[in-house]
C-alpha cells in the first residue's frame, strides 16, 4: 500500500479549487504559475510512484479495507500501466499549461485562474481514471473528464461553432456514459461487487457466460470505444478538435483518447477475460475488426482533409485503430508494443497540434489551401512539423517506430500491411501540409467537394495575430518531440515499460522488447511511402485522384442525431461480433 496514491487525484483537484477561489485576487501570471506548479508536482509524484510500483500495490481510500472479502470502499491501483498513464496525463497537462502561458486573450477580470483550473480538473479526472480499481469510480472519473472536456471544447463560448462542437461532444460521450452505467448495473446485479478483480472472480464463480454478461460487456465497451473515438463512435472527435483551443487538442489527442484504449485493455483483462467472461476469440474478432475499420477510415479521411486540426484528428482516429488491433490480438508482445506506441504518439501528436496553433495565431487560418506558401518564414516551426510527420510514419528512432515494430511482429503479416499503410497515409497527409504551407510546393490547391470544413476565417486564440512567436510556443513542441525520440532510444526504457505491462496484464509472461532489423526496415518503408505520396501531390504537375471519399464526408454531417444513430449502430455491430462464439460455446 502507498498512502500517497490518492494524491495523484487530490493535488490537481485542490489546485483547481485554489485557482477558482483565488482567481479574483491573483493576477494572471500568478494563476498560470500555480497551475504549472501543481501539474508539475503531480507529474513528479506519478513518476516517483511509477518507479516504485513493483510489485503493484493497492490503496483503499479513507482506509475502507475489505472485511471477509467484501468491500464498500474506493480502491486505487498502483501498477505500471495505470501510473504510466497518470504520469503521461500529468506531463501533457504541464506541456499544455506551458504552451498556453500568456497565450489566450486576457481573461475577464476576476477569472484569471479559470482556464488553468479547468486543465487541472481535467488532469485530476484522467489520473483518477488511470488508477481506478473499481468500475463505478472509473465511471465517475470518466464523467469528470467528459464534463471538463465539454467546458474546455466550448471555451470560446461567444462563438456558435464552439458551442455546437461542445454540445456534440457532450451528447455523444454522455450516451457512452449512460451505456457504461447500465453495464455496471448489470455486473453488480450478477456479482454484488464493483471492484474490477472482484467482478471478474464473481463472473467466473457463476459459470459460463450468458446474455447478461454479453450485454454488460457490450455496454461497457461501447462507452470506452466512444472515448477512444473508434469507428463508428468517432464522429465527435473531428468536430471537437475543429473548435477546441489548441492546448485542449493537445490533451484530447495526446492522452484522453489513449485512456479510452487503456480502459478497454484494463476492463477486459480484469473483468471479462476469465471463463465466466467473454471468450478470447470473440474479443479478438471484435477488436481486430473494429480496429481495422477505424484505421482504414481514419487514414482515408485524414488524407482528404484541408482543415489542419481536423486532419490531425483523423490521424488520431487512424492510429487508435492500430492501438485497438494491438491489444485485441491478446499477446504480451503486442501489449508492450502498444504501450510504447502510445507514449511516442502522445508526444508527436501534441507537438503537431502545438505547431498548428502557431499557424492559427500567426495567420488566422488552419486551412491548408489558404495557407499555401504563407509560412515560409517560420523555418523552425516547419522543421518541427516535418519531424512530427516522420514520427507519425514510424521513422526510427522515434518511440512510435519502436512500438509499431514490436506490435507488427506480434500481430503477423496481414495486419502488418495495415500498420504500414495507415501510418504512411497519415504521415503523408501531414507532409503534404508542410510542403504546401511552409514550402509553397506544387501548384496552388483549388476547389473542394463542398462537404469539407475549410478552416479559413478562423479567429486567432490570442488578442491579435502574432507578429513574433513566443519562445514557449516553439519550446513545448520541441521538448515533446524530443520525448517521443527518447522513448525509442533511452537505454533500458523499453525494457522497463514492457516489464510493467507484463507484470500487470500478461499472467507472468515477460517478453523482450528491442529494435529488430525487420522493424527498422518497416519503419523506413512506411516513411518512404509517406514521402512518395506527399511528393506525388506537391510536384509541379501533381497526381490527382478522384475523390472516392465523398460518401464518407457526408457521414460527418455535424448533426448530433446522426452521430447518436451511429453509436447505436456501433453497439449493435459490437454485439454481433461477440455473440456467435458465446452462443456456440
């Protein structure tokens, strides 16, 4: 046990309360300094606990320990994956706060601490979800994350687009939360327990899985897949990214979506993986199918975007599909690879959004076409943007490359093709943006399908367009990219990550994680393919292909009723993919 584990949640929540209470009295500089200090302190605590979590430990909040095997208290789990995600959430929150230092318009008088307070609340919710050891409190932190994310997405409440994006986010993710709560209710009715491990043991003691177990699994997984933005639960993510402030996008794509994937891995491994849960072949089929669909649609839609923030959002969706495939094959090596992949992706994607925020505040646009050739003078930002694209492609020595190569070896040849293709297409889209915006390469793009959001006419997030880029706005993406490289090259880091993951989720099976010649070659291949695709469309006489994705664009209608319908379709598909083997078994 470690009594400091609850502080991972308490410290950011108390920091947020301090900023709200004292916001009318403290100047903006003090409020932002307090926010950074609280976030940094929580990150340091998470890292200290992470280095001392072998073997994993539990903490019963308030001392409510089980009696005769029965528990009513709140259990927190201190293991490698949970503490690792808490550390990642805390570090990215610190990066977002540092990036937004004197970044936005001057806040209204008496509200200097409102934005950093919201970010600290978001951090507290993410940390709580990462270390939650029982399903109900995971739901509580799930909801805290969502509620704060609604407010952050619609931070510019005076803009109708921001309110609409936040409302869509709220409705779709709330629907997922209701599904999770109903699933928890079914599991509690069956087992009388809320702790994840206790529920798993209760299901195993009851015997073979039945319709109640299937319904509970589908409902809980629906909620987590909505948070992961897996297809067809994904529609809220591009709409939210298009209107959310840049620091919020860094957190949404850098860690919140990954927490949904982490939740799928955690809940299946502790609740549904036993003989009374969902058989492994059914889980594998469901996640591999949905993951492949997510990777393909995310990559295709990423390629056809001109709104840079939406392009990066679809890139996140595509890589989420690769994450789901990796955990779906139920192999320790794949779990290790995905853990490294997530860490590298977080740094790369947050850095790309940070660079996009610079374009918005310098030129008042995030439209690839409107920005053609206008950012030639931002050479440092161009280098960071290209490096981010190479990280998405999986170029060694980025951590994304190491994680992808380990996962590719585990999933096998057919799925490896998908990993290479999805990473190449998403990286090519980012390289295309860099070539056009920072280099003015190729003919000026024109036209559109009429079903795309352009990104022109956006209002900068600063009081005026920036004539000089603050050092913090370039230092943060540089540090994030350096962190993504460190994941791949730091001596012993990959081994420590793999040991933590295996100790928690692989039943004592420990694997060796390292660079392999095949993995390096595949990383180089995906990078070369990305470069070739970008070159095809930015050369003087570019290759132009017909817009085959028009019907996919029409699905992203912006109507929340359509998105709710797709959530119900996704729930049905998940149940259909899981049902046959359970009935036949």
